[in-house]
């Protein structure tokens, strides 16, 4: 294979991999959801302190909340735990599904690239997660 052919083959392979990777993510209930569920952008140049950080994320009109614990190393999320706080049976079930799905969406990612929109059938709970993550970023940057 000539050098230009190798470059074209490699470019096609990279494009195909990127396209397949961005097509869908899997919810906790194994239902497919759009890639918009985990919107990743290039990380900024900010640096965060390594360690474990906790925050209470609030969302909705009631307001509802979830507990979020994140472990950071070199600006990457190495572990995450979401603790449901809902008292309503339906909300609690949604928060539990969300909590089960989150680790595979955020662990290994740069904290600045994580912003969740809809996960495991939840559109509200991710707002609480994003709120908690913003608090964690503020704490880890001080």
C-alpha cells in the first residue's frame, strides 16, 4: 500500500470510529439515547486540585436534589457516586436509574468536558448533577 493510500485508509478508520462513537450512548435500562446525553467539549486550561469532592445538586421547582461525590486526578474524573435524595417513589426510581448510568458516562473524562443533558430517561436530574459539578469545580479550583 502506498503512503497516500495508508493516510486515506487511516483517515477513513478514524472518521468511522468517531462517527460510531458519537452515535449513541446506553442508558441504565439499555435503551439507546442520543449522543447529546453527554456533551463533551475541549477542556479549558484550568487545573483542579486532586481529591474527593462532594456537593448537593439542586434542580426543578420543588426543588429536588441529588448528592454527588467526584474523585479528581489530573483534572479527570476517576470515580463518581450519585446519591438519590428524592422522597417521591417515581422521582426516586428516576434518580436511581440516573445514578446507575452516570459512571460510565463521566469516569475517565476531563471534568471540564462533562455536561449531561438527558440520561436514563431523566431530563431534570442531569441539571442537578451539572449544578453539583459546578460547585465541585469551584471548590477544587480554590
